[in-house]
């Protein structure tokens, strides 16, 4: 015996399931709005053959927009399945000062949907996720000249993000 539900009932069940998922994510505090960086594990523990690197200039002129990207490349001989968070892949960039105090986070005050997407990388295949830092602090002030540390985080289906190595960035007036 086969039981079929009317189309309206199927849509209602789908909406209820989506709402429950969103409520569950909110109850687990899946926001990116605190000042701590995401907890991170080395990328090798997530995907042993994927190299995760941060693409950012080592020096930048004070006040100019600064492009920053995370690049993921499969350096292994087999296809890798990556389970990543967000409707569009969620990634975070953290800029800290020389005392390791957070200056700016890309995902500050953002809510990440409780969605996981599968991204496959064939051997030798890569993708980049990019943003631009306007050199403003979280409070909206111009970041002063000096040395900063930049790190990228790729949000995965686990509580820990895959992280890049930290890169030193010097902001200077010239």
C-alpha cells in the first residue's frame, strides 16, 4: 500500500523542516558575531590532499581597498569531496594587530545558514573565495599604519573551520 500526500502537505512539511533546521542552528549559536575567531583545525585533518592558502599582498598602502582570497587546491591523485557551510560557501577572514587583538572579521555579525553544500575537487582543481577589506576596523575607524596578521577560515560541516596559515601584512602610508 502506497500513501501519497497532497502537494500542499509536502510543501508544508518541507517548510517545517527548514524552519526546524534554522531554529536548531540558532539554538546552537551558529553566529559569527563574537570577537573570537572560529575554532580551527589544520586543513590536512579535513582533506589531506587539499592545500588551503591565503592570497593577500604583504604590503598595502594605508586606506586603499585590499583584496584577500582563500584558495583551495586539490594536490592529490583522487577527487576530494568537501562539505562546506552556507548557501554560498562561507569563509571568514580575520585581521589581528601585532598584539593578536582582532581588528576586522569578514563575518562579524553575520548569520551563516544551516546549509551544507558538497563541493568536489578533481586532482589539480582549485577554487578561490575572495573579499575586499577596506582597512576599517570593526568600529569603522581607519586601521593605523603597522603590521597585521591575516588568517582565512573555510567553514565546514564540522564545528571546526579549516584554517590557512597566518600571513603578515604591513600597512604603510606609502
